[in-house]
């Protein structure tokens, strides 16, 4: 099986047919992304963006990898400086690009609007295509990690066996020695019933409403590992009268961008854009429960690919709670809710920060009786998707995460909360806390 075979999973079928336009939605935030051409011979030429850099080094100060690794030259070098060099002569990409975690914090830090993460993604793609041997262990390790959806689709056919095997000590030791996947982390459990299986078993949408439709981009993790998050998302939207569609979908591409596997990411993007554009034609807006998935659809897709309707998809994509805050009186609904004395240590993922969404869980639950959601600060969790799973990056990833672990320890609650599934893994790994998604709390407060 190749990494992209599973895009056409037999269980990935359109669950809701199309219909009339969603008239309730009329005030949409427009995408602020600047699309800058970069490569002369590719889809994009970013060299013009390099000229906007005035070397203030603000981006370097914001980089969590540069903070703990003095050999990492930082985002200014990876971005504008590298592109200036390439303009003069056709320099190779510096191999330190593979040490960038794609946290994208430098993007929002730059006061001059230099498209740093776009430059890094392009550079990583070129590095992998032209300078990394496809016979190397690193190439295959990165390819397997970034195509998590393929492994998860196979493992979820035999979840109990997979859960045992993936955390069997000798197997983990072998994986570290042969592939360079750290044995220090616990593999997340695969659900015995995926979200899509549950959805099919349930008979699809419980609410039909041609005037209020959303197409749910659940991503890989909510489907294979945490279907409870996806079910909460469905229940909450149905509570507000939305008809939820669950279109066929591949991976958002987030782990592929971070590993320079742009051909794999493009194949998934083509499927996603076609299916989500069809849902838009059926009157739906797109909502995601993972902040990296929403960032990918909104920002990385139009920055990296030229696919028909890609900007349509980017402009109509929202994070789930963001969507409810824009179009529903969710604060009003929550005002009457009561929860049973719960306190959460909340971490805002870097990719939520990039969309301006890193405070929304704290703000949403601020006035709800019986719940305290405490922000544990603006540091990076350090795992950055597949980054912290690499044997040579594990210690660095944990050093970056130390500040968050300490703040979680000092927070009142001993349950964590975040929107990002891999930040959740790191929070659990570093503190031993149970971690919940804010949508699960919304489900508790408004539905159950
Ligand atoms: S923050 Fe922007 S302008 Fe400043 S050094 Fe970095 S890329 Fe250049
Ligand atoms: S994406 Fe993150 S790790 Fe990479 S250069 Fe920017 S701040 Fe540093």
C-alpha cells in the first residue's frame, strides 16, 4: 500500500446530499494571507517576499527551536536570507531546514509580513526532492510519520492488536534503532470504532436544515484516535440547528508540509479541495475541530498549491468554535449552563495562535458557573506534530515543552485542555494529565 492509497477508503463516503445555500452566513472574515510568488520555475516565486525583510530579528526571537538549539540558524536565515542567496546563485538549501518544526510562530511575529512559513515549506520541499536520498532511513521515517493516515487506517482495522503492538517494548526499541522513531513516547490508542464508522452506524445527520449547513473536516486524529471529539462537534452543531455533512476527505497535509513531502500533501489536497468545494456548492461552510487542519486549509493550501477552487475552500473554512462565536450567541447559551466544579489547564496551540484563536476557549468559558479554564501561557508545547516523535528531536521537543509543563503544574486544575491533538499528546506525556478538547466541554455544557 502506498501512502496515498487510503484516500479512497471504502468507508469514506458522502454522508449528506447537497441542497440549498446556507443563508444564515453573511459576514465572513476574509483571508488575510498574502500570496507571494516565490520560485521562478515553480508555482510560486518567494524571492520578492525576501526583500520585505529589514533584518530586525523579531522572528528569530520568537522561534522556540532557536531558543533551545544554538546550532539552528533561525527563521530569518531559513526564509529571506536563503532566498536572497538563491537569487544570486543557485545555492543548495541548507540542511538545517529539517530542524524547523513548522510551528509557524515566526509567521505571526514578523512586522513586515514576510511569508516565512511559506518560504520554509517551499525550501523543505526542494530539499527533500533534490537533496535527500530516497534510500535514506530519514526519508522513509519521515514519510511514514507524515502519512499517519495510512498507518492509522490499517491499524484501526485491528485496533486492540495495534494498541498492544505499538506499545510493546521490544517493538518500540526496534523502531527506534531501525527507523529513528523515539521509544520514549506512548503511542496513542486507536479507537475500536472510528468516527466515520459511528457516523455511518448512526445513519448520518440527525438534523436536516438546508439553511444552516456545515461540512465537517474531522482530520485523521479525530477519526481514528479521538472520535469522542468529533462526536461532540456533531452534537454541538446539531444543538444549534445545523445540518452536519461529513464529506470524503484525506489528511489536511499538516504533517507532510512539516516533512517536505509536498507531493503527498498535494494528492490529499486535490481530494480535499474537490470534496469541500462540492460541499460549499451544497450550501455548507467548512468547519474543523483541529486548529492545524483549519490553518492548513486556510493558509498553507493557497500558499503552496494552485488547485481549482482552492481559494474558495480557504475563504470558507473556519475552526469549529470560531464559527459558533461568529454566527451564534454561544456566550448567551453558555450563560445558563452549569458545570460541576471543573478546572482546566489550557494550552493555546501555535497554529491556533496563527489564526488569532488561542484565547477563545478561555474567553468562552470565562463566565460559566462551575468551570475554570486557565491559560498556561504562550509557550510552544514543543511536539509540533511528527517533530517530537523523531529520536534525534525528542530531547529538544521536551526542553521546549518545559515551560508549558511547569505552568500546567502551577495551574489550579489537573486536567489539560487544547484543540490540537499532538499538543494534547505532549501535555499528557509531560504531566500525566488527562487532556480534553474544548468541544467536549461545550458538549457537556450545552447538550448532555
Ligand atoms: S521578523 Fe520579518 S523583517 Fe524581521 S528579520 Fe524576521 S523576516 Fe525579517
Ligand atoms: S516555523 Fe517555528 S521552528 Fe520553524 S523557523 Fe519559524 S518559529 Fe522556528
